[in-house]
């Protein structure tokens, strides 16, 4: 009965109040958010969260990458059940991306306290650092460094647009929160991340809850097409080596390759462009563009990788910038989340994530899975980001049932 009592103790009013308070730290334009990782606004939000945690009698730790761990002790000193997400945002972000998962986790701790429930295992709410990657590269910095602590040293030299290094920002966090004890990676029983979908699938299906089976794999590339600069008015067509035309011809072939391999599941983006010399009366000598290709099947990703070179002009070359295999979440944990959704009495469906999340890295450390709630019009990273209040409540209730159930496991 503990999972049911915990779920029923979730307060919709308190959940929305906590979300509204978090949104006061770093408000952006048009009702959105601009709370960059390890900024003053981020520090203020973290201080508020720490106060909330300590008022509940929870312990709080940090680590070398400024992740925060809010712990409600269990009856036994066992590996904890973790939940959480991130509170940093895009420069023109919304109020729910990442923030909802942290606040819903905090609400679950409130619900346990209200119901006077003591779980067998500890439960921790985690705030992962710099998931968005909008201030510092790479994204999911905190969760990736937690799983592989050696990455912290690799990240410390990275700079933001103003020249501040990750090391300087982490040192500022350490000074600001010097009262918090430090800890390293620990054994973890399970990690559950609750998140808005950031896509249209659940809304179009009119389903309030999604149980996430995994995250698509991704390949990022940079392509450089090399031509020759020449005068726009004097160079005959047969003598031109126009890098823009080379790039455009390549695009059609790359798109055809993606269509052949992925069909309706194609996720192909040509996102970043640079033209040199970028003059109105000079033929371009060099065009650089990026490719983002995603799929759930590793074989499709490998086939795209193998076929890309054949799509390019002879004078073009490509570089692999980033690669991450598809993430498959833990089957036993998925079953717990399915039971949690059933316990709410609301419809749910399986879904796969097209976006990266901290859970992608936690899956390398412990049994991991995710819950989704719908996003209106599939919009995210935008002030118009919105989820119906009743759907936010449903997600928090399913999370509460899940955490209480997992925290009772041997």
C-alpha cells in the first residue's frame, strides 16, 4: 500500500506552486526562462532548492561537477533510488524542460513526509549540471561526469561565449556552497527521470503518460565542400567550381540515403552553415555544414556512416563530430513504470525519446528508465512550452508510485 499512499499524497497545488517559484529565478522573455548553468540565477535557484530540502529533513551533497543530491533516508543503508533532471535552460527556454523532473521529485519527497511513510531504501532527487549545453559544451555535462568522473578534468578547460571556463564556474559553485559536503559516485538501485516529451506524439494520441523504452542514437558530422573563388560576372559556367552548388548536390544525395535507410523514421538535420568568402559577387570557395542523423537502430546509424562519403563531391570531406549509440532502458524498471501508470487509472503508451536526456548516461551506471508527459504542439526550448496542469499532476503521481515501489524493493 505504500506506493498507493505516496501517490495519493501528491499535492497538485504544491507541485504547481513549486514550479512557479523555480520560474522566478532567471525569467526570460515572453514568460520563458534564461537560467544558464552555473550562473548567478542558477545559484539562487539551487540555494532555494537546498532550503526546501533541508526543511524536509533531507541531506544535501554536491560533487566535483556541481551536481546536487537531495537525500531522504531510508530504514536501511542501501543503494538509493534516484530521480531528478536539470534546472538549467536554453537562453529562450520554457519553464518545464528539466525543471519539471526536479520539482516533481521534490514533490514526491513532500508526499512521503505528508503520508508519514518511511521507505526501505533512501530516495534521492538529483539536479544534474549543464544538461542543456547552452552555456558550456558539452550538454549533459553533470550526468556524464557522474558516470565517468574522469570527464570532469576534460571539461574544466571548456569556455562559454564570454571566456569563462568550466573550472572557474565550478570553483564559484564550490565557494558559494562551501557548506555542502562532497561525495563521489555511489551504487544506485535505479534512476527514473520524469520529463516533458518535447515532441507531439503523446498529445496527438491524446494520451497523458508515456513510458519511455529508450533514446535514439545519434551521429553528428561536419562536411566541408571545397571549390574555388572567382569573379561572379566574368567566370564562365564551365570554369566555375562553386562550393555552394557542390553542397546543394550533396544534400539531395544525403537526404536520399537517409530516406532509404530510415523511411518514415528519418531524423536528418542540416543545421549549421558557413560560406566563404560569403560575398555577393564572388563564387564561394568553401562551404561547411553540419549533419545530425538519429535512429533507434545501431545498424541504420552504421549504414549511414558508411554511405555518407559516397554522397559527397570528390573535393568534399567530412569529419565525425559526435556519436552515441541508442540507449535501451532497463526492462524490469520499465515494467515498474507501466504498473505506476496503471495505478493512476489513466491511459499511457510506450514511446521512444528523440532528444537526449541525463538518463542516457545514467543507463550506463544503473537500471534506468523515463516517464513522459505531453507537450502542447510538441514545442520545447521556447517560452510557449506548455503541458496541461492535470498532465503534470499525472506524471508526478506516476513518479511517486514508482519511487515508493522501487524504494521498497530488497
